[in-house]
C-alpha cells in the first residue's frame, strides 16, 4: 500500500486514530521519585524574565479612530449625542420608554421566491396527480421503496490510483 514502510507506518498510525495525546493528571507523592522537586513560590512572584520593558505606542487603531470620526459626524448631522445605554444608569421604566414596543411593521406581502416555489409545487402536483406532503413520523413510509438492488461496478479508478 505504501512505498516507504516508515512513512506508511506514520501515516497509518495517524489515520487510524489509535494514537492520542493524553494529559496525565497523576502526580506522585512528594519524595517517592528522585526527580521530583518541591514547589516553592510561583514564578510570577519572582520572575526570571525581563519585566518593566518599554512597549512602543503607535497610536490608536485606525479602525477605532474611523468609527469615532463617523460617530462624531453622525452626531453633528443629527444634532444629537449618541451614547450606549446598557441599563446600568437607567431604570427599566426609562429603558422601556426609550425603546418603544408594538410599533408598526409594514407587510409587503409574500416574498417572490415563496410564490415561485408554491407555483412549482402546484404544477408538479397537477402533473403527477399527487398531493405532496411532508411526513416527519419516525415510521418509514411504506410507499417509499427500501432494500432495492444497487449494482457494484467495482472500485473507482481514482481510488485504485490513490491506493
């Protein structure tokens, strides 16, 4: 199957899914193994890496600056200060008054795609002289053929070349 046995073994092992990395949660008791060291302080309390180094400031993110400019332009155009209200400072009554409910939503009728699908279903029902219905029962429909013969034409040419 594989031309090189080493590569084939690695690929076969990888594809088989039998080899998995497992995090070992077992920790031997202190002093039972020679390589175990007792834990003193966490490393972040006394770091052995460089700290308090300078971080360059290249200014604000251009996307954030553009959004801030856009908000200022909208506020100027609307003559209103826009702000986010997450309900921390206002009561529920104030929040409800600021966000009205039961407002008018226009109805433009049925979408043209839905009309087309309904027309095509109607045409098919007339042509086949059968009413199409959806059945979501767990029982199998006795009118749908099951266990029918499927011919076997052998392996696909691409599969044979891949092997």
